[in-house]
C-alpha cells in the first residue's frame, strides 16, 4: 500500500516537472501554441471569414489582460463593446486602440459588475442598440484582501467575479442564440477563471458562506469565485447543448501575468526572487492569448464546457467537473438573483 502510494507521488512529481519544463520552454501543445504565444500570434488565422461582422462584449477591458484582449480583437476587425465602471479609463483605452487601429469600432458603456441593478441597466442599454452579439468575454475580476460587501449585500469578490457575470450571461444569452441562428456564426462565451480554482475542496463550496463568509480569507474567496466561473461554464454548456443552440461556453486560465508590484521593492533578495519568478510569469499579451484563442480559433469550434490554459485544452479539478455541483450552484444563483430583482422592482 505504502509502495503504491510512493509510486503515485513519484509519477505525479514527474508529470509536474515535465509540465513545468514545457511551460518554461514555451513548447507548443496540440493547438500549435504554448505558454509563450501572444494574443496577436494566436489570432493571425481566425476561424471567421470576416471578423468585421463580429461584436464582442469584454468586461474588465480598462487594464491588463482585458485591455490587451480588446486591442487585439479590435485589430482583427471585431466591434468591441466595453462595459466599464471607470469611464475615464475606458475612454483612454478606446483612444489608444483607435490610434493603432483607426477603423476600430469601440462602444463604451457604464457598468458595475458587483451591482445587479447596474448589470441590468447595461444589458438594457446594449439590447437597445440592436447590435448582434457573437462573443461575450467575462474577464473582469477583483481580489479583496478585506471583507467587503456589494450594494446587494453579497461578498464583493463573489459578487463581482461570479454573480455579476452570471447575470450578464443569462440576460444576454438569448441575444447570442438569436445572433448565431441568424448569421450561422457560432457564438462564444469565455469565462476567465484561474488555476487556483483547484485549491477549493468540496467543504469550501458552501453557497451561503461564499455570499456572507464567517471567517473571511481573500485568497480563498478569490479561488471560490474562480471555481464558480468554471462550474457556471459547465452548466450553461449543458443547457445550450440540450437546446441545440449554436453557442459555446468555456473557461480559461490566463496564467500569472507580470506586474510592476514586485519591481517596486528594491534589494538583492527581492531582485533575485523576481528574476526567478519572472521565468514563470507571463507578459500581458501572453496572458491574453488563451482568451483570444478560444474566442476566434477554428480549433475551438464546437468545443464547449472545456477548460483551457496556454491555448490548449487541459484538466480542471474534479470538483470543477462535478455536474451536480454545477447544477446546484446555477439554480441557487438564479433563485438569489430573482429574489434580489424582486426587491429592486418593489
């Protein structure tokens, strides 16, 4: 028994080392891309004959991976709708994109994903524009070190990263199905998750605790929200397949992207640690590559309910693959949102 366990550990470590070396070297996977591939590289050969007829909504596009995703998709001719809480930053990103791609069409709208009323208002505004909707990228995310609550009295990380995106997706889903049916172009929804979803064990998947935790831990709350993003993709995919709708939904892990935070700390030790860590970190363009790949590649056509990292399909945790948990979370979330909306209407 002990020998079998030891062999299992050795095999697991061997796979981890192999995967790490592949990551560090940027070795391409079955898709032809790997950890070093950039968003521009993976979108050079789009599956769509004319991306100019596509419309994409990208949340969290005012900085980082979201801004790079918007830039690259706009460069490929996609019309970008940018819901943003900070309208000034959104205007600056729009201006920067249009300097590079003067023909790019960028529409900026106001949203606060932590507020169901704000998400509802954005969706009403977007639907009133009577535009098609081909791509929905649920990218925005927050990490709250301290316990904070949204205006709907939901823990802020869960409200922003999961609840707001769930409501956004549900409200716009019929528009996506309608667009796909009219145009013959597959609709694609991408939930930006994280590999840290695997840190959550089954006893950590308590809906009530995620809404209003007793003992708050920022890292745990973030990991739970990212697990919820994958479970959401799994359940919506099941429902879409049941309807024979030509819309897919997948989750992606962008990788850990370089920031200026560590560079702000001087000294030999921190500089040495940053040098070592930088070999594992991605540039912003590398971080946006998997989202862009799943959004536009012909290789992802018809693929739904999957988890991608480094532009290749990969495994998520066993909990993230639990169909019953996905259905339970979807139903409880729907009931919560209906309850909250009924309060808003009274």
